């Protein structure tokens, strides 16, 4: 079993630097932190946190609340959380909530009972909002990541959904499409609202006045995309391109349309959002927006540890850029 001395030797730093990187990563340089983290991973080193926990009354456990653990996008976010947690000596407990308030409250109570140190919430809800906090001036450490509340005193880790969807819509318009459709996520979701605003803004800014947008109601599941294919196929005036607010709905839509002998992208072009791994292997490969999901998770965990160790303010907002990934599912319309 590797020791902290082995890690120090492998990284070319002192034992004190390794300890500082584990306990207070914000106090070392980025290059040093990466070097130490790489050594920790390569040597499979596990920090001995028992003595530190006794001094700080910390459990070295955090809870991640996931609305749907089977969603491949969340899998990568969790991977980023886990990677950073490993370097800091934290354990990660996953709680699949399906957005049920009672389950979120139960996990929040674990933190209040000192069974965990903090929470990363991947839905747009404060897990402590339903709980009467006793002897607490503010909620315990928690970070809102991915699907975020509009206003909160907690740290936020997110992407610019508005700009990302605007970039995707502009790409489709540049391909000559004028009659667009959009498969929405749940109406109450901030993601749905922000992404729809991006599409509408792009259409409003376009010099073309003949653009139209047909809205279909989905729920972020591939099943909802498949159901919507019936509505699309039976429409007398179909969109030439449909934007889905995540890749899974796009997969379901493409599958359903193909079963009705509608060719993608010849008859209807389809785009997604997230760039999960299967997007590149879809038939045809899916045009989509790539989110830096691992970086989102890693940053959320980093900010949470800073909160727990009281080295960071509570109003941090980290916003990541996205990347348009053009593939064969969107075709050029010839004028």
C-alpha cells in the first residue's frame, strides 16, 4: 500500500505539499495540485483521514442528489465529482431522487445529523428549503449544479444554456431551415425555459421573417421523444428540422420517425443537446451541444469542499462554455 511519502516522491514535492494539496487544494498552485492528484491516482493512494476527522468533526462524506442515475449525462458529472473527491479523501454517497421532495429532505437531514458534510444537488431545488433549521444561521454546505435555481445563496455550477441553444439554432438556420420544431423538457425546468429563450432569441434576431417554431412537450426521456414522433409524422406541415432539448429525446424521436419510414435527415433533420457518448454512434450521428460534464462535476465538488472547510464564499457562480458538435443529422436545405 502506497504512503504519503511515496506520493510526494512520485510527484517530486514534499510530504507537506501533498498534505496541503489534500487538505486545502486552494492553497497550492494549479500545476502542483495536478501533479499531486496524478500521483495519488497512479499510486492508488487513500488518505488516512481518521485523525483529521476527529479534529474537525467532519465525516469526509458528501451526498450527491441525482434526479435520474440512468441518464448518461449525469454519469459523467458524477465521474467528475468522484475524481475530485478521491484526491481530497472524501467518500461520495449517491441519492437518486426522481425529483421527489421527501427523498431530498431525507438526505438533507443526514447532513443536519452530521452523517455527511454537504450536498451537491443536480436539480433546481434547495434540499434544505423544506426543513426548519435549528441553531443554524444558514443552510449547511451545498452546491447547486447543472440544473440550477434562478436565485440562491448557494454556489452554482452551470453552463450558459441560453447561448448554447442560440449557437445550435444559428447553425440550423445557416443550413437553410426555416420551419423548426423543438421538443421541450418539463415546463417547470429552468433548463427548458433558458434553452427555449435561446431558440426564440435567435429567431427574433434573424433577418428572415418567415421562420416558424412548433413546440412539442417532452420530459427529457427517450420514451417521450418516441411518443412525439407520432405527432410529428401525422402533421400536415412538418418541421424540416427539430431541436430536442437533450440527446435522449432525440434518440427516441429518431427511432420513432424511422419506424414510420421518415428518413433522417433527408425528410427531417434532428438535433440534440448534451453530447452523451451514444450521440456519435447514432444513425445518423447526432448534431448536438457538448457540455463539459466531467468539469462541471469536478468544479462542484471542489467548491463544496471549500465550503465545508470554510475557505470559500457562498455566492460563487461558475459558468462553463459549451461546444457545438455538427454531425450528419442536420442536412443542408437547397434553395
